[in-house]
C-alpha cells in the first residue's frame, strides 16, 4: 500500500501487535530466548563409523522450526524404532541405532515421545491439559530403505533427511509449543480473527511467534495442514494490535487468533484451508459464547496505529488474509459474514440506484450537497450516511456518520469488499485484493444482505 499519492496512506505492515498498555510499558521489548536443547551441542555417539554401518546417528528435532534459520530444537526421551532396532533419544534429541543386522529393503520407522510429552486429540481446545508444559508432540510413522546397512531413501522425504553417511534427521510434529507472549484476558472471548503471515516459510513464522516478543498467536496453520498451538484460549495473545469490531477496540482482549503461513500472491493450499475450517468449528463448539458471525479477518478489524496518522481508519492489514482466502468455506458451515438470500428494496441508499442503475458511489460524494457518483442529484438524499451506518452495524469502524464519503468510509467499504469478494467470488483486476472502496449496486445488495444476518433487521 506504499507509494500512493493518498495523504492519509498508512503502512501495510506493523510488526508490533501487542496491547496498547504493553507497548507503553515496554516500548523496546527483548526477544524471548529459544527453548529446547541443541542436538549439535550435546554429546555425540562415540562409536559411529564413517561409512555409517556400525551405528546410525539419529537426530529427532522440532519440525515446526525447520527452515527458521535458527538452531535445531532436539526432542529428548523419544523411542526411535527402525525395523526391529530401537533406541531412545538423549537430552539433546540424539540417538544411535545399529542397523547392520537388518536386511536390504524397506523397514518401518516410528518415533514415540515419552508419555509426559503426549496428549490424545488434535490441536485445539482442551490441549494441553497443563498449559505450563513446554511441548506436546505427535507420534511419527515413516519408513526407510536400507542397502548394505545404510539408509539410502526415506519416506516422507520432507520430514526425514538421510545424510551423506546414512545418518538421519527426523522432524517431529508438535501439537503444542508454549509461547511466553501472552497476558491475562480482561474480557470474555467473543471473536475469532483469521490472519495470514505474509510469508511462505512456516519455520520462520513459528520462530517469530514463539520468540519475537512483539507478536504472538493462539494457533499457526502450516501450508500442509499442520496445526501448532502456542497459547491457551483463556490467555490474551498479541495478534490483532490496534483493532475494532462492533464498537469494541483492542480485540486482543476478547479474541482467538489463527495465523496461516501464506503470502499474498499465492493461492491457499487445500490442506491448510481444510485444517483452518475444522479448527474454527472445534473452537466454536468449545466456546458457544462466540457468535458464529464473529469470525472475521485481520483486515476486517485492524485500524491504523494510534497517534501516527489520523484519522482512525481501516486498512493497516489489507490483504490479511486477503481475497484468496475462501470465506465461502466457512459460510457453508454457517460461520462468518453470511449474506441472507433476500432482494433489497430498490430505494436503498436514498434511492440512488433506482435513479442510476449502473451508478457508483465513491469518495467525494456528500449528502449535504446531494453529490452522488460525482454529480448533483437533488432527488437523492442520505445515501452516504446510510452506507456508513450499515457498515458500522456489520462491525466496521465508519465514524462519524457525517454523510461525507471520505477515506474512512472508503476504507471500511474496501475491507468489506476484500472479505466478501474472496475465494471463488473474486472480482476485479487484482485477484489478491478485490476491494476498491466504491459502492455499486451489487455491493449495495451484499451489504444489506449481510447486515440483516448480523443485526437481525429487515432489508431496507
């Protein structure tokens, strides 16, 4: 969003999503120290031979941080089994297996964490039962191919690296990684906010949320559908920053944050969308106090940073999660901003569209001067204030209700368009951002249709 001539243009990204109170108390926060042992720093098996036949070094590490550019996080106390050979990882996640007696060909591989590091069920509400535990791991099943006592192939290859001497690194999937970036909740949960990270590397994203010190999240969903939980729902995470929805600011205090590793310009992976939809369903089932229409995007709620560039308006997190995200997948489950299948009165918005069927309301229009679509129409009145009130009743910040179609109104309208014209409903020349902040008849119908589901009034 940079590089425009708009005098009120604001930054597209702001890294610090902490509460305003935390930003004032700690304006220069330090990153959190990385948790977990470093396999490279631990004692190495003493009887490895250079050809790998007498003993294979196995490193079991946290796969959520692969690609982060930081050190590996070893996983101790895991039973590693290849064929009939078993060993247990030491305090640094290292183990040694002598595979020389195994026949050539394929052999099963499994990694089972200790009982203290496991809990049944998918990442979601109720996991972990003890939020002070550092990690909860999933079990791992795969296979390796041996030739002459050496590992020559592995499956799945993305999580098993077989190295030059036949030694292997196994990526163990965490269900829970305890993050320190949280506060006590001052309000009950009433909203779920869906984000994307703007990045394609889940390892970098996970590391940033765990240790960055200025942004955190309850859940991270990787492109392959892996879900990593980091903060319990009853704690406040730093994901929404300065935000607004339906009259409430600072939505960190009352929302659950779900991040998806995804960059604008890419389509969402099917496994990632499936996992996100299933997670939202589990959260709503566990938290019936959350209205089903209060599942929104970061772009819907984010406001520009306080005291930076007035006036207060939407747009700080435009394209987050962006028009590529298929909101219709949630709507099919009765979740989110759903348009009610009714035909609005043609006299909506002061009768403007009844008079000008192909007209477009836009910035510069003004109720006081009866300026609509850039021309004077004395028979039309109150169209802009009606739009401002409708967007506000859906949830967007659109004040004051002054009848002036300025940047505040345009931004709120643009975020609505970006949300609703998404997935298979995308429109316009930019497939990642469908909104242009202008109101034509089709969008006018949608606003009225969504408003009735949110506030329960008749379309008018």
